[in-house]
C-alpha cells in the first residue's frame, strides 16, 4: 500500500534496534538492553520505555508525551547513544535509531534457518544475496539484517619470522585490514554498455 495515503503524523515514539551477533538473550538483556534503558530514562518528556530482547538483538521503544518535539527528542536520543556506544559490548551494533512513522517502521521480517549452513554463511546470504534483491523492489525503503555471526578468521603470528623480517605485529594487522576489502575501480565501457567492476580481496579461506 502506498505510504502517500497515510496522513503526516509525528508519533511520540522512537525505536532503537541493536544487533548483538549470536549472544544469548539473557546476556544481551544485561549488557545491551538495560544500559540503554537506563541511559534513556533522563531524557525530557519521556513517558515510558518498553523493550524486547531476543537472541542477538534488542529493540527498545521510547514513548514520549504528545506535546514533545519529537525531532529534538530524536537528537537527544542519538547524543545519549553516542556517549553510551563505547561501553557496549564489541559485538553490539546500533543498527537503527528512528522515530516511528508510516514509512520507517519495519513491515515484514524474514528468518533464515538451515541444518547444513552455519550462522556466518546464513548472514552472508542475507547480506549479499537476499538484501540487495529486496532493496530493489518498488516501495521498499530500508532493508536491515540482524543476527547471525559475522565471519571471522584467527591469525597466528610467528614471532621469530617477524623478527627475521623486521616486521611489527601492528604492520601485520594493518596489512590484513587493508587487503581484506572490496573496492570498485569504477565503470568499464564494454559492448556500448557501462559495467560496474568490483575487485575483491576478502579472505575466504586460509592462505
């Protein structure tokens, strides 16, 4: 249904969505949900706070009085979260801070499960296969991915070889970070068409 048929209404509600990987709900509640609730308590005009905590995700709903300037309240919430972000777990990512409107609030949710694929593979499928296709659909504004496990690799450094080559551990870290990227060299003209090229150096297996 087109959002243009709905009236312009400034609901006194702000939604905060935090992704915390695959952390259990009990751990996410203590380390993510409660600190955010406590930080939001002192914002002027707030009337009620309701939250939902699940495995790897937390949704905090802030309800304000109807006479509150919700745009200003959103700025105060963003400022509080900016101060709080350094104290949240490293796995926690603040995915969305939006005031409730007819265009912003999520309308559909999908869950990916598999008996053969791990959490990292499912997240890759959601990010690189399903999300782009959903984002191209007419009328879709935002497609977010929550949960799953970000793919990680463990690097073991040989200290003797570092000394022999006069290389520091920080240089190894920088080299891995700078090579594990996807960049675009730009558009390439071929057969009277412009094609977007991508160069990938992402690590997918030990080497």
